[in-house]
C-alpha cells in the first residue's frame, strides 16, 4: 500500500467511525438546530457574492465536482448568485466549455446585474421560470445537451411536492457516478417555530421528497459518507449518488 493509499484508507476509517458515533451525530444535529436561529448560512460569500450555504457543504460540493468533473451543473434557486459563481469558478479550474445553469422563478434585477458583471459570468447561464414548469425543464434539458456529464443541485422552493417534481424532471439527466444534491433536507428535523412563516416544515420538505423519490428510483442511493464526515450540513440524506445509467 502506497502512502497515498494508506492516508485515504485512514480517512475512510475516520468517516466510518464518525457515522457510528451516536453522541457526535446528536451533538451535530443540536448545533445545526441552534445556529439556524441565527441564520448562520447567510454569513458567507464567494468571490464577492452572498452564497447562503454552510461552508462545510461547499467543501463537499468541491470534492464532488473534482471527482465527477461535470460538463454541466444545474442549480435550481439562484438568490444572490453566490453558489452559481462558486460552481463556475470550480469549472473554470477544470477548463473546457463547462457551464452552470441557474434556474429561478424570480431572478431579481440587482442580483442578475451582479451575476452578469462578475468575472465568472461567462460560465453561467440564467433561466428565469419555475423549475417545475415543463417548458422551463425542456429549455434546461436542451441547454444541458445530450451525452454530457451533469450534476444537479436542488435548492429552490422546499415543499415536498415541488422538490419531488424537480427530482422527477432533472434526475434523468444524471448518469452513473454523478450526483443529485438536495439541499435543506434538515428542515425535517428543525423545530416548527423556526419555519412558521414558510409553506414547508416537518413532514413536508425536501427530505420527505427524497424518501419518496428513492422509493421508486433505484438508480440513486444516499451517499451517507458525505454527511458523516461533514457532521455540519443542511443536506442530511440529500447527497444522492447515481448508481447506473
């Protein structure tokens, strides 16, 4: 075994042990619950734009992108555009004609202006429309192109019905070895008082949609090793690895 292989084996064992440590897992869930009260995810930016994600999840996304080397990343939910720019900057390092497609029902003018004037904008294509509208989905499928390696990130409207429909529309673009990443599955475990002003909550959220989707889509499985090593994540049970074409 080479030193590189030995280190990788040590890391895998660390992750396995973390996944089996019930106390650490419970403490992590408590920590995530409490920082949610302070809108922790709003504290960070990437190359000047608010990213509204946990740094831990963005490290996981970097690992996935470097491993999968996607030609196209599709993200539903644009907001300030920070995550689009983050993904575009990683694709810039990979080179070629790779691109990010960002979908949102309402791309606000000031956010669009900031995204379009950013140095990474040449790798970003914005699509305004509901991510679950058939016309929007058809447009995105065309932009993604056939036969390309696609990574899908779902982070828009967080109700069960909406996320399930996104999975049905965009998961078919993903092939073996790539991922569909569903953010904000942690809603299932949050106290109702944290989300009282939203149409989603415990029992109606991305996590419940993922469970239903996996029940009828054996092409995908939860890559639990990612959440085990992160400990702090908005996407428990949401890193879905594609097993076969």
